[in-house]
């Protein structure tokens, strides 16, 4: 496929972005097991979208024989004179190097991945996944780079929960217990193997050391310290027909003459960190990818290989029968095939850098005299380096890409090799392909068997044992992070397993730190409490509560504590007497003014009786659903509700109604300017309002009947004129004007 260029902020990659980089001269993706994941592309300045190529933009490309594509962010572009630039891009997961994780802790692999995600500072669009169920304590004690916590440092995810293998799938970080599969694919001479090179080198192998220290005494006389049994063997010593013993000068590990036991401890650590269990070997192969041939098209899925898959290599003529993982692949994006695969032990791991640093640091830093000796030795080697061969290696376009310094005329026969290229500087005692036991790479890693230095200045040193006359640093800590000392802030932390000693006359008592510190804390706390109890009087307590009287509202008087406040917020308040002006709720809907007696409430629900009255003996009592009026304790009337009252309308049947009853034993007096009557509250008729007036009216005064006993006859009535007086609709007086 043709790689596609996108803007720096792209996240979906569903369109063609800025455009396809159709004029690419070459484009390869290198992916290593738990290691590098980078794209390198050569592009002509006359090519389409050349001017759009810029740092931080993203190139989408295939990385293996599947149809999967991955994004790579451009971080460097070379600008040579011959019209072709080289573009370098890293997988977007490298962004995690610029994401900081704050201190956190977890006790399982899955929880640890989620914790570092949740405690991220900065843009972190990545999701975490794992099938690793291992439980172990993981802790981040200081702000750290996210990617370094995945692997490459002591205490990282890979260090705590490994072994494991990372897969970087766009915005997802996957931590597999085992990423690849045992495919059953074989690479065999006569079938698909085209080239093989197996190298074994015994020249640097040893199975025992004779450690020693050399220096001078106070009289400047030569002194050598050795062990009583001079040789310390490695566990692999019995695997060989004879002992391979070398002398090891450990003088640089001590500032002064060591004891025999100190020398032994140093020597045992050296053997433990540097001894090899077998003869070093490497196998480099080239082979035909059968899944890309027509003959194997029907079984291509079974023959296709990917990073971390396990394969077997056979060459009967050379006696090679080896099974190993694919630890590195170089995929040709334009040709859609692998250019190279490496099978065997991975040469680069996320954790290799920290391991190399740790193993180097256990060999103590040199004293001043040792430093001078090292400088003299290096000077003699370099100035006396006569002979050798320098080769300028070029690429397919004839452009220089590497400088080689060899001990023979050809690359194939060289044993001592110095390689200088765009990735760094490497020194090998085993030919052109290494391994490079001493190297300085452009990603900032420095690997060496032994480092000689005078002064080491660093913001962080994470190592086992470090011996120096001066260390200028920000943070000192052990490799587990349990103990540290921040030189900038003065903060320090010691784990509970650290032992301390105190001297008491001739005896020495050793306690764990937690016991020692707990004892000090207990004694100090007990002394402080005793002293405080003696001075803690009632007045002292009050002074503490009121900030020596500055806080108003709390005061002590005659041995009693008073609270004086316009507002007190509390749950339940229990007291014999509460003296207050107004009691009210928090929403100011209900209140009781205790000074005026006014009670305001939106709704009152009560049981029992409620009585109010005046000074003349008149009172009203509300009780049992009625209002009763009293005068000097005598009942004069009441308002109550009567249910099921019978009545008849126009000679109709007897009916029943519920009624409000107004009852008075003497008189019921209504004083009002108007009296209105309405059938009910909700009808649409107007009120009938009575009018105060006097008028004459003829009314029926009597009725009489004539006829027999059977009611057959006639009825007659008499009428008269009366004067009627109404006040507000109520007839209050009448008299006959014309008597009948």
C-alpha cells in the first residue's frame, strides 16, 4: 500500500487525510518485541505532498502481512542535497513518553494499568488491556513518564508482572502474557531457508574469578588484598571440561583498603551479575516466505508469521535444530512483504536499558587514583591504535549511511568492529552484527560492561550499590522505591524492613525501623499528653475554643459556658430554657416571634385544644372539630359540623344534607355592611345581596276551606297589607297597615 499523510490531530484515520504519499522511494516499518516500533521513509522533494511533510504529522502504514494499519508520528526529517529526504516516525504510542503519572498503587496487573491511566496528567487518549491475571504490589512513588512505567525501569509493569509482551494497536496498549502463537511453521534447509549464520564465541566466557584489591598503605608501600580461597566459581563451572578463570581487579569499588569479607561480598555480586550460564550464540537467517507464493496460497493463513510467533529452524548439515520466537520484523510497506525477520532471543527490550544500568552500577565507581589509571589506559589504547581498516558504507542510492572501523579488510571476516550510524555508536568483539556490549544510542541509552567516571551529576540515580566521593542529585532511592531521599525538598522515606542500630555502652540493640520509630513516637506522645493534662484547665479549654477570646459568641461566666449567636445550625437541640426573639425555619416560611407572640405558618396540624381570649372573660376554644364561645366560663354558642340533617323541599321526600351549624343560646348577631347569599362557590350566578329598606307588601294572612267531609268544596284566603323592614336582606320588623 501507499502510506497516507494526516494532520497531527487526526484520531480516526477513516479518510485519505492530506493525501497518499505515492512517490515514496522506500518505506519500512521496524517492530521489535517489547522494543522499537518505527517507520522510515525516503521521499523525493519533487514528490506529491512533499511540502506537506512536517514534524508531528502522522503517517498511516501497514506493518505486517495483515491488512492492519498503524499510525506513526513524524519526529525527524533529514534534508540531504540529492533531492531525497529521509522521514523518521515513531508509533503514536511513543506519545506516552510525554504523559506524566502521579503517585498511585495497585495489587494486580489489570488494576495497575487502570491506575496509571487514571492518574495521568496531560493528553492520554489511550486505553489499556491485558490478559495477565498476576497479582503483585505495584507502586508509583514519584511523578513518572507513562511509557517508562510500562517497561524499561525497575518497578515497571513489565518488571513487576512480566514476563509479557506488548502490542501497540493504535490508541490501545495491550499487555499479553504471550503475544504470539506456536505456529508449527518450520524453516528448513532445502525448503525455504536461503541463508543462515550461527555464531558461538567462547573467547569471553569465564566460569570463575580471582578477585583482588591493590593499593598502598600509610607508608605508601604496595598492598594486595585477596581471599583465603582465592577463586569464586559461577554455577556453570561444572558444565565445562576445565575451569575458565580470570583475575578481576575490584580496587575501584573501594575508597580505602577493604576487609576480606568486604572483598568477598563484592566478588560474589560481580559473579552473580556477570557470569554466563552457556556459550553465547546467535542465529541470523534469511528465508522465503512461502505464504506469499502461489504454491502455498491455499494454506497461507497457516504459514503466515507475525512478531512473537514461535518457529523452528533446521539445518542438518550444520547441526542446527533450534526453536525460537520472532523477535524483530522489518516490513516493506511499498512491496507489502517482510524484508527481514530475526528469530531468537530479543536483543532489545523495554527493560534492557534499566537492567544494563543496574548491572553496571553494582560495580562501584572508581576512586580518584583509579580514575587517573583509567584515563591513562584509554589514552595509551587510542594513541597506540595503529593499523585497522575504515570503511564508508553506502545505501542502494550510493549515499553514505555508516562508518565502519574493522580489524580486518572485510566486514565478513572482522571480529573487532566499531559501527557509527544514524542510530548511535556500537562496539563489538563478535563481528559486524554484534552483540554490541558497549554502545551509545541516540535514544539516550549508554550500555557498557564498566563505566569509569570522576563525578556523576544526575537528577535521578536508580541502582543497587553506588560508591562515590560526591553525588549531586535531586532524588536518591532504591530500585523498589521503598526508600528515598529528596535532596531538593529534604523529604525522606524509609521502609519498615530497614534495620537501625543504637549504641548503649558496650551493648548494641538492633530494631526494625518501624519498631524503633514507633517506640520514639509512643514515648513522645505519652510525654506530650502528660504535660498537656497538667496545664489543661477549664479556662485553658475555653481559651483554645475562643482563640484566647478573639472568637466572639462563646464566653465563660461564673463557671458556666454560654453561646451567644444570631444563628446556630444543629440537629436536635435539648435544653430546659431557650431564650430567643424569633424561632423560624431555614426557608423563612414559618416563624414564631416570642417577643410579640405572633405565630406565622403556612400549615398547622395539631391535636388537643387551642384557647384564646381577652381580659374581660370572653374566650374561644377550638377542640373536637368545633369552635365554642365562652363568657366567664359560660358557654354561649358554637360553630360545628352537623352530618345527615333531614329536610323537605316543596312537600317532596325527606332528604339529608351535611351542614355547618351556627348555634347560640342567647342571640346570634351578624354585623356587616352587606350580606350575600350564593347557591355554591363554583356556580356562575351572581350573589344575592340584601338591601336595607322598608316597604309595603300584600301577603296572605289566612286560608279556609268549605265543603263536605270528603274534601269536596272550595278554598279561600284572606290578605292584608303589611310594612316590612329589611336590613342587609334580613327582615327585622313588620306591622299591619290595613288590618283585615
